[in-house]
């Protein structure tokens, strides 16, 4: 299966329109997720791992105490393809989900108490 490889300009425009927290850097689309600490970082890494394995498209991750950097590129196509944009969108949707903003029964983690802080949302 041959995938369209997006030009640098097409990639930048698509990120600006659909994934504004992601950017192009050295041939990869990239995003940094800030967390409240090690436990939250591990949950983010495991979530990304599950999504990537389910999609059979695997990012490069940089993992530190209070952040995770995600980098995507379709290696066999030697560039950015729909695979990268689609996985980035799914990661963004799941990691950035804030149940409290939906007004339902799920209240989300309480940010007032440092013991329960999780993601540092943009």
C-alpha cells in the first residue's frame, strides 16, 4: 500500500488546522504532554502504547519524570502520512480528554489536591 507523503508546508498547514498543539520538527510531527509526576507519566506512556499497538503504528517516545514527548513519522514511507495524523489525533483525543468539561457523571481528577493531579492540560 502506497501512502501519500505530505510536504513540509502541507504538514504544517494540517497541524495548524487539526492538531494545533503538535508541530513539525526534523521530519517528525511532535507533541509534549506535561504531567504532574511519574505516576501520571507512566499512565500517559501506557495509554499511548495501547493506542499505537492497536493501530500498528509506533511513535518514538521521550519519557521523563513530568512529561512525555511523542514523535511520529511513517518510516517505510520516509515522511509524514495519514497514519501519523490519524494516530496523533487519537492520542490527542484520549490524553486530552477532560470528563469534567462534558457535564456528565464523570467528574475527572481533582486539580485542587496535589495528590490527584494528572495531566497539565493546555
